[in-house]
């Protein structure tokens, strides 16, 4: 996977909604687990790179909500996660 491919995945990840982001992470993890014995080492590394890109985007979103979503002393993303689409 070259730098252009990685950058394209980052752009796509940044434009996804929460549900699609979660789905792509789960499907990619499941797919690599099922195909692991049939894939070559570099193919597994590419899957892991893609998963990492989407996980970083997920972490960035959780961090951005952390400060503005403090209710009753609880912080969203730290003490609880109520819903992937929680926009409060």
C-alpha cells in the first residue's frame, strides 16, 4: 500500500458517519481473521494498516467529544459510551 492509498483511506474515514466507520472496522477485522491462513504477510499488513487508519479516526472523534460531553461528572468516551451516533 502506497502513501496515496493511505491518504485516500484517511479521507474516506474522515467523511464516514459513526455507523459506517464502526462497520468497516468490524468487517475488516473479521475478514482478516477468516482469511489469515490464506493471505500473505504483506496482505495481512495492508489489512492491519487499513484497520489502524479507521481506528485512528474513531479515536479522534471520541477525543473531540470528550470535552464537550461531560454530564454529571462523566465523560463521554471515558466513563461510558451510550451510542455510536450520540451527538450531544
